[in-house]
């Protein structure tokens, strides 16, 4: 079956906006499904079970994207809770080279970054040691 994807996409979709969207909404899926039905060979129509299968697959992908979004939110909330507990404690980097008292903590895309009193920045992750300042 050959489907012209330019007719299958919604009128407002273009490659740039398609890349910026992480998900496709249900209406876009239905437009694609209708375009697929319009462009199929009438002598060999697609089996209805294939449509149901596509709908189920789309639903699974949509749920997975929503789950990932929620998990990201939970991880950010957990990181912010952890950040508060680091301030004022002695921190040593995983390689043992950088250490000092944590003055502030910043949440970066890669995770927590502790800023020490001397201005050094240490990514908080596996191998980093945190102790009470004495």
C-alpha cells in the first residue's frame, strides 16, 4: 500500500513543527488513518484488524510518552528535595580531586550540580561523598 504522507499529515504540520512535538495527538492519528483508508487499493482493502492493531499501538506509544513525562517530573521533585539536604555539608567529587562545603545547588539538565564555597562546581552523582561539615 502506498500512502502519500504529504496528504496524510494535518494541514498545520510541517517537518519543523513535527520535530518539535514529542507526541502526536489522537486527532492527528485519526487524520492519518483516514488518509490511509482513502489511498488504499479498493480491490485489496486493508483488513480491519490491522486498523485496530495500529490504534492499539498508537495508544501504547502515547501512554509510554505520558509515563516518561510523569517519571521526569518525579525525578526532578526528588532531585530538588535532595538539593536542600546538601547545602552546608562537605562534598567530595567522585574522583576525590574537588571537595568543599556546599554553598548552593543548581538543578541542571544533567542532574544536580553542587556549587562549593570556593566556586568549584561538582556534578552530584555516583561516587560523590557527602558528609556533615565539622
